[in-house]
C-alpha cells in the first residue's frame, strides 16, 4: 500500500525534521507511528541517521511498529529488530534500522550496551511518553543518563497531561534534557506549583502558572486535534446508575464512614485514606480484598448489569473493560472461561485482535490499562461497557479511542456502570475535571501555532 500523507502529517514530518528534539501530541488514529517512521526514512536517505531506538509499551512493540512498517510500500525496506524475548541479545547485535524495546527492558539494555564498544543509536523515539512522567521511577532513572547520546529525541502521546500538568516534566525532560523546564523536578514544582491539602500531599498550580507552562512548551511540541483533521464518529455515553440493596449499602457505608472520619479528623495520611478509598471502590465493584489476600464476594449488581446490556446488544461485538483482577474472574464465571481477553499475549493475542476486527468476537474482556494503548479495534465493533470507572483520565480517554478513531464507521456507545451514592460518582466527576485541564493545555498549544503561523515548518529540510 502506498503511503499518501494527509497535509497535517506532512506538517508533523516537517516539524520533526526541523527540530532535533520535539514532541507530537496527537490523538490515537492520527498516525504518530507512520509520521515518525517517515522521518526516520528521510533521515536515513540523507545519511543523517543509522539506527533509531523506539521505546514503547509491549503490545505496540510486537504489533503497531512492525505492522506499520510492513503496511506501507515506502517503509518496507526498513529493518526491524525487537529487543524482547529469549533472542534479544542477538537482536541487538543484528544490523537494523529500527530497534524496539519496552520500558521494562531498559535495565537489560543498559547492561548489554556496556558490552558494546560503539553506541548504536542516533535517534530516540518514546512512544506513549507518559510512561516516563514520574522521575522517581527506575525506567526514568535508567533512561536519563543515556539521553545525551542521542542527537535526536522525539516523544509521542495523545494524553500528555491527563492527570495534571505535573505529568509534563518527566516527558519533556526526556525530549530536551531540561531545556524547557530545567533539569530538576523540584524546581519545576517550586516555580509553578504550591503544596496544599492534608499533609501537603496535593500540588496546585500557582495563579497564572498554567499559561507560563503553555508558553514555554508550545515551540517544542506540535499539538493537532483529530476533530480538526479527521471525521470521527459521534460518541454516546450512557451512564447506567445502579442501586445497592440495604444489606450491601450497610457494608459500603461502614467503609465510607471510615474514609469520611479520616477527613473530618484532619489527620489524614495518604496510605490510610488511599486504602479506605480503594476498599470503597472494591465494594462498589462487588467484592473486597481481605488482609490475607483472599476476596470476599459482596454483590452481583454490576455482573447482572453487564449481562443485561449484552443481552440488549443481541450479539453486537462488545468490549467489557474492568479495573480489578477479581472482576475478570467474575466475568469469566459469567460469560465462560473461553471468553477472549487482553490477558492473552504474543501470537494468541494477534489471533484474537484479528478475529475481533473481523467481527468474529462477540465479547472481548480487557483491563482498562492494558486496553488503553497500542490496540486498533475500531473495525470490530462500536460498543463498550466500563464496568468500574477509574481515576486515571489518560487510560479512560485512550480506552474510548480504541473504538472511536479513524476507520470507525458507526456511532460509538460507552455504557458506564455507576453505583449510585458511592465514590464512583466522585470518580466520574474527577474525570471531567481532568479532561478540562488537559483540554486547556491542548487549546493553548493549538493557539500558539495558529498565532505564529509564520513559524510553522513548511519544508522537510532537516536540521543537523
């Protein structure tokens, strides 16, 4: 198949070629992978690049990146080497143009590269850069010393600040080694945020700091909205409110009262509050984890709701997204242990994904986080059930975009199961607030490029 770039893709290619380090904040379905690979191909043809290291979540390592290269005639000549599995040491030493690894493999890569005399990569591409938003993680600490060895660094994500602007620092540092926000997260916090809340655990933006962050970041990243360039299918959100029985409500209220007492006392600790909040969410979901690690079944309200919705859909392919492992076991018990799920890996998952997109899978089960990245599921169905809402807006937003993306021809319907008068209502409210925060960032970046139209890259001439 011949690759014919959309005008916005041409612009993104030009942006990355003209900037040694840059970010693409593009929604799923807008071609971040193909754009990046076109840049790699152009740089290689101009003898400005020998090899690129791509860091991506495991599923995209095996599916998205290799498949995108195999898909387009212009890219098929690129040699791919996957640095995962039993033969990864041999793969690292095999000549290739694109080396792909998942973040969990960085420790192995650091040790292995110490045995190789010459540094093999000139360019770094971090796919789903939010995996590096926390600077205290091992993956960030492992990558940080390597950054100066790359002459080009690119970050890719559709949800850079899904849970707040604090998330930006680590990602942007990977891109520019501190050129935008400085080298230290502590100074970034002190400059733009202040501590508040019980125990000072909450960081809030200083007045006007959001605009300062937008202005500093805008020249270094390109933000494009799918709504401006692609015709997306409409989205319908159907909130299904469910009620607890008196006996179940009593159990839930006991736990929620403990949480409320924590706040009323003014002596809140992160651990105790987090535990109580998690227990409330578990009870709303239908179970609770006990101290010995076993689970206590509490109700089947959500299980029955899933069954009812699936019955109403009359065999339409449907994704059922869950949060807790116990939910998966409940779904297996209800729908059958052979029900396809994202727990499958490797070749087995590839078969499931192919069958889903062919319309041959009536129900697909998936943990919210595992469903949220690297899956193109828009061809198989349009219905989704969110069994238990989660606070993480990035995962929530990306989850919806597994179906609501380019190629989907029908209205996407999301059924959200919410137990009335529980913390689940607070979770939904939190998602709305986080969406507003991220959209404010996106609007600022979009306006920057609109106002600075003369600064937009219009050629493919790369910088050295």
